[in-house]
C-alpha cells in the first residue's frame, strides 16, 4: 500500500509540474515581462529615447534593407523590439536589397542593413544601427516643419534640382524627404538673404560673384546666418575674398593629390579617399569611406570669433599639385618642394561656430569644404558620401544634438588580475576543483554501496 501511495505521489508531482509548465507557457505567450538587471540599465532604452517616443502620436514604420543571409535581420529585429515594447504601433518590415539593385540606388541604399523610418509622410535614412541614430531620426520626424535651405544661383553654381552630373538633385531630393526645402537665391533679383532662411549654400560657383552678392552674403553672416561654402580647385579668386576674410580662412591654390591612392585602386591621383576623420560632431563615430574627386586645401589665416575645427583631412602622402594633371592613367606627378607645393596632411573641410549675433539663436555655424563633387549626382553613391553630407547639413541646421545620449558600455568588460592571481585561479580550476569533484563522487558511490 505504501508503495502505491508513493507512486501516486510521484505521478501527482509530475502532473503538477506539467500543469505548471503549461500555465507558464500560456501566460508567457500573452504577457511579456522584461527585466533589465545590467549595471546602469544599459540594455534598456534611455529616458531621452522614451521622451522622443512619447512625442510620436501616430504609427511609425521602419523598413530594413537587410540581406536574408546571415543574422543581420535577427539583430535588427531584436534592436527594434526594444522600441516596440514602448510604442506598439511601431512596425518593422524587411526588404531584400539584392532583388532590385536599381531601386536601392534610387533610394540611396548603399550598405546592407540600412534603415528608412517613415512617419506621417516623412522619412529618415539611417546607415548605423544604434540607439542614438534611431532616436535622433525619430526626433527629427516628430519635430516636423520644413527647414529652408537657400542655394545661391546665377553664377554657375551646382543646381539643387538639376539632373546633370555635377548638380545636387539626387542629394537634395533625399534631404527634402527629411523636412528640408531647397529654394533658389539669385542676387540679381534680391539684394539680401530673405528672412527665415535656415541655411545658405554657395555650391561651387564658376563665375565671379557680383560685389552686391558678396556683400549680401557677408551681411547674412554678420546677422547670424548659417552658411555652407563648397569650393573647387581653380576657384580661389571669384570675388569671394570678403567672405573668406569674414570666416578667417583661405582656399589654397593647386589641387590636392594623394600618392597613396593607387593602393586603393584609384587611378586618378586627384581622387581623395578617406576612412579616418578628425574628431568633430559631424564625423563623431563615422567610419564609412568617402570619396572626394577633386579638392582644394584650406587654411585658417586669421583669428576671428569663429572656432575653426577641421573635419576633413588628407593623408600623409598627399600634397598640393600646381602642375596640370592629365586625365590618362599613365601620367606621372611628383611632389616639388621647390615649387612651394604643400606637403600633407592638409585640411580641406572646416567646421566653424561662434556665439550668434542674432538674439533668436545661441550658436551660429558655417562650413567650408574644398570639394563639391562628393555630393554631386555622379559621386553621391560612393561609400559614405551621402551619409556624410546628411551629417553636415544636420550639424549646420543645429540637429546634431537632438538626443544627446552618452554611450553606455558595460562597466565590467575588463578583468584586471595579477600573475599570482592568475596562477591561483588556474591551479584551482585545473587541479583543486577536479579533485573535489572526484572526492564528492567517491563519497556518493561509497554511501550507495553501504545501503
């Protein structure tokens, strides 16, 4: 009888365990409970991100252009799931970028795993999978409102809506989907930069600017306006000296060439490829390779109220070449110190900022880049050119610090141990622990034999 009750107790215990497991599975499929036990809550979304999600009063769709091969899609899904827990109407959809390469180029997809975030008819492009980049994109979408970007026209500049190889139509079409609107600024029709202009772009003029146009640009700077100046080799003197003086910079003569470009397969020495950048908000955390087809070096020549920080710099094998360079691959050039050619590294991208003279904002920003081709229709799809251009425009418009989240890494990633401690740990794991297991096993076997 006792044995029957013992067996019945065993069956009841097994049944109770099965019922408990089924109940846990049933509740787990209908209720999600997530706990973050990491130091500093580094596996959870920050308070800044939660505040951004609270601003979004409608559905958000994230489209990930990730290849189905590998585990990239699983990584993206796990990352986005943290956002979905706080905002259930935030959806994720995957598209195979290899099915329609032409459509991917049209969308500006250049890296596997790129994201496009859609919200209320607006969109943001992301090439980096991080909380900061996605939360910044959501903040821009939540902010809404158009930013007016005025392009100086009438002197051979690159056109923001042009389809020619040298124009910026493809790039600006993508920026317009992010809430920016390009408008022409022709100083033959107006005498000053209109009010409520968020940014003025002087995109590689090829003809001398009239004195009135240069005066209007310098007055705009004096009032606190933001400016992007794209220049080119050979365009050092187009009547823009007053503008350069106001910024305290100079466009140096000659064209930048890089003797190390052949190692990267670049046949034209005027092609400058960058994969490393001076530290600045524009390039912070940026690791993509960019290509600049033909650039001028820049120099800071006077101290002004502007804080001038380089963010584009050529390599140590570069220099400013003064001699004409043939377009054929067989041409040979050499650095000539006797011709006053400057040896690299040389800066060709400056970011300038100062306290704004306008009472409506606190900081004024400007940028000078010695090449405009990198954003042109021809070269925009090379590596990270588009992403760098978007970063530059975001910084000039003051959108670089939308969500200022410091990186939250694990505080216990490094184990510091002395050699003596390492020897003790090795001895314990290799000798002491196996002996203890053998002794425990022997005691258990001895006790069983005595029964």
